[in-house]
């Protein structure tokens, strides 16, 4: 191939003789980088050929895979030399098919300035979008299916030795011009802002470390879930911004299955890449994390224990009969009606003449139960159940709760719930 100078050329015969095994390994990972890295994450790329020929980030990644294998198998000096050249003139390895023959071609692009240390461990299905100005340090680790935009630096602070650079979790998105310095773990599926700086800073003492990182909240939920409504209400009460992701319960997302592998159900609250499961636990977690805004649990230990008792009562006593009211018919549905009415009587008695279950302050028990109110009409229609006339105190309490912005935003329209359940009964369950 033509080159600007003799020292910049790599005769293909020499490469085939010296690096045949290494190149074979790299070719195996190329497909994952093309299909899962570029084609899945970069919606503007329409053809595989475009990836192979013009995308410099992809070219730099393939060059790194050669250098990384040389680093692990030796000689390291050759790996460093190769990576040094790649940072200036990106090496791309393209596997071309012509009839039954396979050719390995080397192509050199213009100067892009992508510097990836050969020892850095990079997973499969990676998108280095544009790649210009990218630096990835020696002890950096990048998980599978990560997208990294231009100008990103994964490096050290200059104050540490050894394992000193970032660890990026699977599926993360690192925004343009992002700087991450230090041995920091970025959680799976974390999404950073453009130009954000994340670093460890030493203050006062050698061992006093501060982590500057934007708090990110993701909620995996389903619009009609009375349990997910709890978490939404709590987040709104605390004025916390979060990303809502609607789940298809008939085709659960890989993220949901990864974050809640035990129960595989919604809602799942993801905070800094770490999952918190079970709605009542999520509500208490949110209250502990932001205690100064609209406290959800009372400060008095006894009252706090009582609130937890009644929230637990609601969880244990409502799920089975409430599900049977809309998913069963005949004797099972009749038994569920009797059981649910007894639960309502107990809660009505506990509420009494109080404004909220905890007294004058909206709290945990209110959040635990108010979501069921959006389903009352559905229970009445599909199970021929009378709720509103029997429990005027509970109905008045529900109307007071609905005056709160957090509740009004979280609870769906009762007619929408009824239609969804009616369609599900007919199509899925075969019940009219």
C-alpha cells in the first residue's frame, strides 16, 4: 500500500508472517465491535462498510486489540511501539471476502490522536464514537457494550501508583470531553453529562478522599404498577430528578433482568449504577438519602416502627387478593373479594379521623397504600365489588392525598387502568 514515507509502511507480507495469530484473534472481535458496538449504538451508521472504511474510532480500537494481545504475550516493547504509532496513524485491520478467498488488508488513516495504552482492558461491542482526543490509561478497564464519545480521558490523578485508573461498567455511556481521573468505578449503564469531570481529590489528609460524581437515578417501572407509584411519589416528594424507563412486562429488558436477577420484577431503583429492589425499601432508601426535604418516616422511633408495621401489613395482605380480583373468576374471585374487604376495614379503622395515616404529616403508610386507589374502579367493575360507598373515610383520605403534586403526578387515570386490565383479561386470560 502507498505510504507517505518508508518508515510509515508495514508490508503486508511481514505482517502476515509476524502477526498472523494475533491478527486472527483480532478479526474474531471485529464483528462484535461492528454489530454490537457501532451498529447498535451509533444510529447514524447505516452500513457495515462505513464502519470498516471510515470510522476512525473503530480503526483505533482494532489497532489496540493487536497491541493488547502483544502486551499480554510479549514482547511488551513491540506493543508499546505499535500503540505509539497508532496514536498518530490509526491502524485498522479489515477482513475482506472475495469469493472463497480472504485477504487481510492494512489501511492507514489520517492523524486522529487516539491514545490507548496497550495494557488497558477493553471489552466487546465497544463504540469509540469519532474518537478524536481520546486517552485511555494503562490500568483502565472498560466493560462490554460501552459507548465512548470524543475527547474522553480515563487517567490517573498523578498522585497514585499501581491500579490508579477508572473502571467502566457494562453498557455505560461516557459523554464528550469527559474526564475521569483515579481508580473510580462507574456503574453499569451509567450515563455521564457532556464535559463532566469525575475525579478523586485529596483534602486535608492523605487518606481523606472525596468523590465528585453526579448522582444519577434511574427507575425501571410500569405505569400501572401501584408499587412503582410508591417510588415515584417518594422521588417527587424529595424533588429528586430521575430518569423513568417504562418496562414491557411481557418482554423484560436486559437491564431489568440484570438489576433484579432474583425476582425479575419492577420497580427497580438504580442509584449510581447500583440497584435497590422492593418498593417499600426504595421509599425508605430515598428518605434516608434526602432526609431534609419532606420527611417520609417520623423521627420518633416508636412512630417510625408503627409506620413500618402498617406498610408491611399492606404489602402482605393486599397482593394476593388484589391480583385475584382481576385475574380470577368464580369462587377464587369471590374469596378474594371477602379478603380484600377485610383489609380495607382494618385500614379504615387504623385511619380513623386522622388526616393521614401518620397524623398530620403525609408519610410511609400513605405512600404504601395510595396507589391502590387508582385500581379501585377496576376492582369494582371486573369483580362487581362495592368499595366507595362502604369506606367514606378512606375515600376522603385518598382525595386529600391527590391534592399533593407528587401523588397527582404518580397515579394514572382510573379509566386507563380499567381499559388496560379489561383488555388483558380478554386477550391474555380469556375472561370477559
